[in-house]
C-alpha cells in the first residue's frame, strides 16, 4: 500500500491535503485545556483508514503511524461521541449537493448482507443465516439512489431480513425523515410493508424477479444497494466481521464510506471505487 504518487503520502490510503480539508473541520477541535495532543489528528484518521482498507489488525499497524493503542482509543471515542456519524453524514450531504441532489433524500433502497464472523466475534452477537449458510453477523443497510449510505444496523446473522428491516427503516426515518419510498427485494414482503406504511409513513415497494428467471439479471433499483455493498466489501477489514462490538462493526462501515466519499469530493490518483476497471 506504499504510495508512489509523489505527493508526500506514505500510503495510498493516506488523505491528500484536499481530502483532509473536507474532514478536519468536522472533527472536534483539540481541547484548549490540558496537554497538547501528542499525535496529529490527521495521522489518527490515516491510520484508521489504513486498517479499514488493508484489513490489518490494530496491533499490526505500521510503526510510522501513531501507536495502535492511541489510534484505537480515538476510533472508540469518535464512535461513542457521534463524531464518525457526524462526519459521515456531512460528507454524504456534500456529495449529494455536488451531484445536484437535495441533501435530504426522498427515496432509498434497503438490503442485508451476511458476513462470516471471525473468532473475535462473541457468541452473544453472532448467529447462523441458514439461507446463506453463514455463521456471523448481518449488515442491514439503507442507501439513497446514489448508493450512499443512509444508515446501517449490524445484528446477528440469524436475524431475518424483514425483522432487521423494520429496525433499520425506523433508524433511517429518524436520520432522514424525508424518505418516503424504499425499494426492497422479496424477503421484505408482507408485514414489513404494512408496518412501514402504518408507523413510518413510508412506502416499501418490492422489486420482484421476473417469472421463470433462473440466471442472474440486474434488477431495477436493486443494483444500487448491491453496488454499495460491493464498495464496502472491497475494504478488507469488512470482507469478514472482526469487531467485538456490533457498534464498532457499524463504525467500520461508516469509515469505509467516509473514505469513498472524501475521494469522490477530492479525487486523488488511481481508479475510484465507483468506477469500472479499464478494459
């Protein structure tokens, strides 16, 4: 992952000056009381993005980053105090604005992704998805029509899509009350559709496969959320679930999307996550 761009970055995951300019004002300013922080916040953020993208363990962070314990402390602190959520949401609003969209989306797509849980995932927060034959956790996500994350909820993999959908749609309505229509696959049909209409004032439209469909086909609206899950899974830390706490698993997903969005706002060298590889 060493950088060869010649811009002073040590690793390809390091933020450029333009990218850091988007994130820096969204982080809490250093406290004026007490000692000055020993490690720059930019290096803390770079270290977190390195872990997310490469999948290395915290203890295996390269030595030219701040100590892993310090990086993890900030990761946990920013997760608990809402900083990561705030940075993520502000960047999402900025991307939507840059695309000529209202920051408050009116429509979205819901889906779930089961991923294997590493041995660091405790028994109390993991389960078995019999349909996908996966022992681990499940990520319930709602994205907007650009594929940007609105909310994520991490549960045991044994939680049914429709049950997790009820929870994640409720969370989405709190974060973005403007959402009035959500597309979903057949796993969300039934009670969830009625619940969303009655309690969330939200219409859930089921996108069904064609009659007799046997092979893979791109379905309208559904491909957007599937692409978003693909973006997330390209981050090696997220191809499995390694986090002890579901809240930290959600934070890792937010950091993955922060990395994608800041590079969309201030592109650096190389292919973007949302672009195809050249033929």
